[in-house]
C-alpha cells in the first residue's frame, strides 16, 4: 500500500501524545492509566487475551492509534501472530466492510512489528 502507515512509529507517537496529555490533565490521565492497568492485568483472562479483545474493539471503532498500541501490546503479552490474525477475523465478522479496512491495517501493523523485532 503506497499510503501505508508506519505502525511502530504511530505507537510511539500515541504514547508520546498520551504523556503530553498527562502533563496537562494529570488527574484524569492518572485515572485512565490506572483503569488501563487494572483492565489488562491477568485474571480469569490473560493479558494477551485482553489485548486481543482490545484490538478487536479498536478495529470496530476505527482507531488507528489503538490498533498500533494493541497489536504491539498483544505481541508483548505473548499473543502469536496467528492469534492476532484470528482476532482480526472476529472483528471483521462483527464489523463488516469498515472493519475489513481497519483489519487490514491491524494485519499490516502486525507485519511491521514482527519485522522490527528481527
């Protein structure tokens, strides 16, 4: 794709912007980060499974930055490329045509993060 995004760079940009926002509105962002940490903490579901769920939602709501972050975090939590592809497939089933476009972005993000780790 000629207009392809660089998802590893996008993930870094998102985290940087979140950091800047945290300096402007520290209390709300502290609360959000605590919620995030609690939500992905392993419990009945592993962190990897929770990141796959978040990825599916990111595709369904068309959030490119979320796709970058949750593909990265799913890999970091131990999700396999095959598991990520299956999560993309479920999001496609639930989201129809628009999810197909964003699912292809998530697959591209997966390929970029895997290439970066080599």
